[in-house]
């Protein structure tokens, strides 16, 4: 067998050997951004352990409709520690399994400027879906915004 074919055969055989997969973590930071890493998150963060399958880590479990809606109309929630309205707002999005970024105009000056330009006041909660927004926690209005942006009623996930 010629040497070049033997090298290709060796490469092919070696590529079939599974590489030991280490621990993977998924966690969300203060701004609501999701992180995937082989390093544990900061101590103050709770992490979900991701179980690797063979040589593949399943990092994306959102369905097609949810992914399209998220990419074309990202969701941003402006909240502070305002008590029940902000808690209900966060719970609403969590229960609907809507991926969102959280902005706190009380702690981050840039978030305060953005909220003031968007809603005209520094009142929270405010939900921004794509280019539209709704002031205050109003589940019916929020459902309308999310539906118009293409978010599924219950954000589906693919099965492992």
C-alpha cells in the first residue's frame, strides 16, 4: 500500500477513537446571558451540568420556532429589585421558557439611559421584544408581544 494511503487510513482510524469528554457547565450571569464552559462558574452562580454524549456536547436544546424568534426578536427585561411586579415579570418569562437578557437600570447607567430612551421613564418592569415594548407587568400585553414576534406559546425544547 502506498505511504499516502496508509497515512490517510491511520488518520481515519484515529479520528474514530472517542476523546474523553470533560465536565461542561451552563450558567446565567447577572445580565441574563447564558454561558457554556468547561470551567465552573463563579461561586455565586448556580450551574447546570451538561452531560456530553460521545464527542458532542448538547448545547442547544431550543426548538426551531424559539430559535428563530430569539434571533429576529430578542427579549430584554428591564427590572430591579422592585418587589412583586419584577418578581412576577421574571417568573412569567421563566415559566414560558423564554430566553431573555435582564437589564438593571438601577445598577447600570447604560441600562438606565436605554430604558429612558425606550419607555420615557425609569419605571420597571419593561419588556422589550425586538423593536416593541410594554411598560409594567401585564401578562396579556406580554403574551401579545411574544406571539407577534413568533415565540411559541410554550417554548419547546428538542428531546435528547
